[in-house]
C-alpha cells in the first residue's frame, strides 16, 4: 500500500514538473536541464529568430521587386497600346503628305481659263478628280486649314509676309499663298500666309 502511495506521489510530482516546464516554455523561457544550463536552447532560438527575420526581409524584397516588375509591365503595355492607337489614328499621314502636293497642282490647273470646249471638258474632269480626292481625304480626317480672315496661329500658319492693311485687324491672315492641311489634330503642312501687322 505504501508502495502504491509512493508511486502515485512520484507520478503526481512528475506531472507537476511537466506542467511547470510547459508553462515556462510557453512564456519563452527555456528551462535548464541536467545536461545544460539552458544556453544551448536559447542560442538555437536566437538563431531561428534571426533566420526568420532574414527570410522575412527576403520575402519583402521579392514582393517589392515583383510589384516593380508588374508596374513596368503595365506601363509598357499601356505605351504599346497608345503607340498602336496613334499609328492607327495617323496611318494615312505619309500618303496624305504626298497627296497634298498633288492637290496643289490640281488647284492650279483648275484655275486656268478655258478657251474652247475641249479645254472646258478637261478642266471639268480634273475638278471631278480633285473633289473625289478631297472627299476621300476628308473621310480619313484630312481637312484644309482655314486661313484668310482668321487670327494668325503659329501652329497652323507659316507667315511669309507681313503687310499693313487697315481693312484687317492686327495679327489677322490677309492672304493665303499655299493651303495647309490637318490630319485630325496633327498638322500635316502649315498654311503659307500673309499676315497683317
């Protein structure tokens, strides 16, 4: 009976010691054992915490790199989209630049005075071709720049002469020497004009 009591007492003491050890370990303290004084476990815990801090720093650095790469990718995709839209919007600019030269020649040719029916017929055909070309260009957004009577705008007009004319206000376009053309909001060729001082 005494032997049973001693065994129960020993079991009870071991249970209390284990509970105390668990409580101390849960609070972050490493209990000393018979083999060591607790410094080995403390060193291992400190090394583990340093390793965790190092890994967390690496994760944060990787996250930042990922976010920067994502932003760079979004920016390049946005730039490519804008470039493609601009290319689509202004796709006819090079051919329009060449065609406005031909339009100048058509305009000069249609101003010739016809002396006979054959010349009148030829001029009538040229006017029809001229109107067809200007109509096709207008569908693509190419329009002539209005000049005479308008205020001089250096983005739209190229002043080649200045005059003093009381019939016009200051800085008003008096005469147009060569038509200018716009492609939507972009100047293909500025109008060559005479401006009142």
